[in-house]
């Protein structure tokens, strides 16, 4: 076992070496941003370590951290990792029952949470009998033990614990966009490898970064950046207002913006509508889903000419995998719109991507063959909390290397670039052959009047009928809908795929999306919605027409 350059010690040393630098900036009042300096962050972490130790937290304890305060969230995650404890991170945006299931699966030894979360935990039994320590973060009027009171009497630690690379560092739950959220185990070596995998174009040290997603408060200390948290509710991150996102960028002079395609699109539309410039941005990075070309086009209009827009591919279980920026993506637009998938760039150094057969395990496919993407490398998480999930998704490759099945369909081209076809769970088996979402949706999203689209399958699993569900731009009239239908039929006819212009087109007011990024469409839910609006029985095997009811 090794314990080279322990993560928390390295972070704290970097904070103390630049004490006057800003670690975190967060909203205070309507337009102002408060600053947590590097010196304050380091001192707060060491004091928090003493307080948590006094509360009974020990190395190896799993501690569920449920707080909306960005300072507390970042401090507690860094501190627990440095103590050798294991922070458990569950999206506060998940439905209450789903959060309860996640906490039950994690079986935390301690619950470090806001008063409201403690009340919910008591009523709903979050964590079950495993919870031995309950500590309140925030809530100065709370009568019980609070982190704030324990800090007041604590003698700060002088240094953090040295942990081996193989020791568990944290548990992070997946978004649950294509199934129940799964607890992903990171080791200390995994987190360090993820930071080492970041290419120079993603090096954030010394830069001011606006991060419009939940782990924003955690990102800064680990990457050496000044992280700006926009005005958002950490339990509802996808509802951040574009105006507040623009203020976070312009009010802090940020040079980097991180966000999902949905949030970046919301910002771009706002800036175009209000003529709001973003003059300080030099880099925009999209996470959570592939970046549609219409969103890329809108973003570039709002940015300085030298700004770079990129998309990062990865998963909670494997971060990051690859990256591509607009200079590489723009020449490949025609291939994407022809139904050949979405380019995600080349695998990053140290990351190996293989293409596995779709029907069974076996040797990886050669370049150009479509299959399931599998990733291996030191930045890949070793396991889930549930051994059954680990067995299903963590196969040993033909060369004996452990990998992770991404659950994505794609291929590698002759240049080694990854082309994404969609989620394996969303792949349609039609009478004419298999069909994936990213072969169709990118072309549909370019149709005037279409805000976004979803390809879903209805009918028997082995012979699904493709159905197109479309969310229109605001203000599209009934006559406009007819024009959209005609344009969609023309686009489909040009794809030369097993979808024709006769495929049903249904209009939906607002496509359901995931809680974390608002970018992953809930196609399973949409498929049920679409089936209820189609008026021909599938057993007849006849063409399906749309119900006259409005969607």
C-alpha cells in the first residue's frame, strides 16, 4: 500500500501556501459575493476535523453530508476525506423516497445535516439503525449538538491523517437518470488519478470558475481554483436562473464556466435576448450530456472570439474520459446530422476505451464497429456499494485489465475518437434494425421551431415502433406545428436509417429530465406517455398514427 502525496494534506498545503487567495465565492445579498480565502478555508477545515473527532467521527466511518451551504459542504467533504472518514454524497435534488433508499444503501455511521434533513431522517428512517452519530450543520438555534458549537471549543488539528491510496475516500451516488441511483465508491487513489487525468486545457488551478452544478463547493479546493457558486438552491440546481448565472460570471470576472448543456442553453438564450455580454469568459465546458450543435452556436455568439467551448465525456464511475472543443466539433457537424453519432473527442492520457459487443461479453471490437463503450484506467471507480452492481458493470477485459461498462453505445474511428450513439438502455430494436437516440435527435434539434426532441420506442421489446416526441420553441402556432412535422419528415428521409417520415410525431409541453443536470431526458417515462397517445393496437402490426389529443 502507498500513501504518496495524501490528497487532503496536499490541498491544505496549497491553501496555506497562498493564504490571500480566494478559495470560494458565494452569494451574499442580491448582487454581492462573499469570499472564503484560502487561509480561512484551511483553518476552518482543521477546526472542523477537531470538532468532528470530538463528535465521534473516526477513520473509516461513512458520514452522509446533507447541507445546502456551499462553505459547509466544501469544508466537510475536504475535512472528512482528510480525517480518513468517508463522506457520502447524495443529490438533494432527488425525491425524498429515493434519497432515503440511497442512504439506506450507504448505511452511514453518521448523519451530518441541516435541521430539516435531521427531522426528515428521523421521520423517514434515513440510514436505518446504522446511524450512530447525528450532528447538525448550521441551525444556530438548534438545541442539540451542532458543528458550530463544537468548533467553538475545539483545538484545531495541525495536520490531516495519512491514508493509503487503497482506502475508501468517498461515496458518490449516480444521478438515477437511467435507473435507481447507485452508490459509487472512490478510493483516495481514484480521486488523485481523476485530478491527474485532467489535461492542460482543463487545468483550473489559479483560475476563477463558475460551476453551475451541485459539487461546485467541493471542486475549488481539490483543483486549486477559485470556485464561484451562483445563486442557486443546492437541492434544485437545475432551476438556477440565467440572470443569476450571468451575474456570477460578470460579477466575479470569471474566466471559466462549467455547466450542463441545458443550463448553458438557458444562459445563452438570456444573453442573446437581453444583449448581455460575457467578456471575461475564455472557456466554457459542458458536462452531463452531449452538447447539441444549436446550443454550441448560441453560446459562441455570446462569448469573446478567443473563447473555447468544449464538452467533457465521463460518468460518476469514470471521470473524465474524453474531451472535445468546438474547433474539433464544428467540422464534424455534417457527420452528426447524417446520423453517424456525436463525436466526444479522444480518450485522455491514461484512459483506455474499448468497444464491446452489444449481445454478449467478448473481445473488444475493432475501430468503426458499433458496440458498448467500456473504460479502464486509474481514474475509474473500483466498485459500487452493491456487489451485484459491481459484478454487472465492472468486467475484466481480454487483457486482464478491470474496466467499467459505460452503458453507452458508440464506436471508435480511425483517429481514435469516440463517437456516441446514445444510452444502451434507450436503444430501439425495430423491425428494420437497431436504432439509437443520437443517430436521430441531433438532426431533429436543428429543425426550426424544435427546442429539443426524444426518440422513444413503443410496442414489443423485439419489434419497437419509433416515436418522435418534440418539445417546441415558445410561440409556435398550430400552422407552425404542421411546418415542423414536414421538416422533420424531410430530415428523417435524409438519414437513411430505420426511421421514416411516417414515424409518429408527438408534441410535448416540456420533456422530463434528470434532477442533476436537466439534460438527460427520461425516455422511459416518455415512452409510456407516447403509448397512451397512440390510438392503434400494436398487435395489429399496422402503421401507428398520432392521437388527435394535444400533447
